[in-house]
């Protein structure tokens, strides 16, 4: 199935670390890895929940050491994104995960920016989003934000990710207030493994303009009405949700329900190296396993540009590409 031109708004660059790259980088820097080969690593991707995924996700980041490593990672993702008809990507990275390993923040952002420049040559524009870990202290997130600002890091916004259950967003209110004061855009994970009330929390307490995941909003009709009226984008990741058992199957996914309610839902891949699918695979799964048709996929793709942080004129240009795709039958 051909995929509409789209924006990817929920993508963790560390989550694009394919098994072959893990092994190649590990060999290059000479660190031992507990995998016999790429297939051995793939066999370990049988997650039972978010935490079991995160444990492997953070362990594999040990191979990312230099600006070159980060540049290669970002460039590899953007090359794959171009194949998936992604025209624009807003890419999250986890600065704390690298600082904790002693990697200077300048090394990280220099490499990511170099990879983004290569992606632009392929026709994929991109923005960088610093995502803070909600299972780490809010004070640490503030320190990292200040370090990013001092370094002049080319970030467009900030986010909040990692384990949702037991880690409320409220302690991060000052961090998000500081980011807003610096002109940064705001998003946060909520309503993935946690309840609909977590979506309300990030909207009201953090003041985010976009919600990552947000699928549990479907459980609260009042929240659905609010999301529709305020046109809050939800960056939904169907294959990820199934893999981490947030939903039972693509057929049972609430995305079609939210789309029918005129919520600004979008399709994304989250951590594609771990969940077995890039954004085109997510569109294909929705087409194959739900009642969504070509017009619905076009609407989802248009939503992705509407929900992006692109200038309005550029978003409109790209939305016109979606309409051309819709009519090309």
C-alpha cells in the first residue's frame, strides 16, 4: 500500500537503533554486547510491558558515544523516513540518558544536527525535541534544560517521556514553564499506559500544546470533546500500543473512534526498531486491520501537518501534497 505524504511527530531517535547498528557501533568502539548476532537481539524484543522495553532500550544506548554515532543514527532514520513518505519529522531524544553515561550534551546535539542536515538533502525537514524522563527528578530535568540552553542546542521544543505509571507530570511544571519562557514548544507523553486523567494533567499543569499517545482519552467523553474543541493533536503510535499491550490489537485500537470524533489524531512509529514498524507500516496496519480507507488515511496525514510545529504556510503546502495523493487513484 502506498503511504500518504506525512509528518512524523512521535519518534524517539534512540528507538531507531536497529540491531545491526547496535552491533556495528559496539564493535567500532570495542564494547562487549550480550548478543550473539542481530537475530539474537531481535529475539529479545518480546516485551511484556513498557518497563521491559525501556530496560533494553536504555541498555542499547551504551553504543552511542560520539557525535559521529549520533549523526549516523539520525541520518539512518531520516533515510528510512524518506522511503516512508515522511516529509517532515519532529524527533525526540533523551539527553539525560546520555549525560548519565558521561556523554557531553554538545557531542549529542552536534551529531544529531549533522544527521538532520543529511536528512534535509533527502527532502525530509526535521526539528529536534528534548524529552525529559518522568521517572527521574524534575530538578535534574531543569538542570539539563539549562545546560541545553547554555549550549545553544538547536531544539524546537521539549517533551516528557519514559515510565508513565507512578510518575505524575505535575513536578515538571516549572521545567515546562521555563521552556515556554524561552520560546520552546511543549509536548508530553500521557494516556498510554496511564488513564485519561493523565492527559488532562499535562494539558492543565504543563500547558502542553500536543499530547504524545493520548489514546486513553477515548475513555472520557468530556475529554474527547475538549480535545476536539481545542484541536489538541494526539501523536498516536498504533503498532507500539499493541506491542506494549496498551491495546489488544490494531482492530481494537481507539484511533478510528477518536478520528470519527474529529479529534486531531496522527499516526507515528514511536520506537520503530523495537516495535517492528516505521510510520508506513503503521498506516498499512490501520488500512489492513480497521475500516479506515484512503480518505481516512489522507485525513490522518493532513492532521500530521496541522499538528506539526511547521510554519502555517509550509504545513499548508504539504497538506496540498496529501490531497494530491488522495485523488491519485
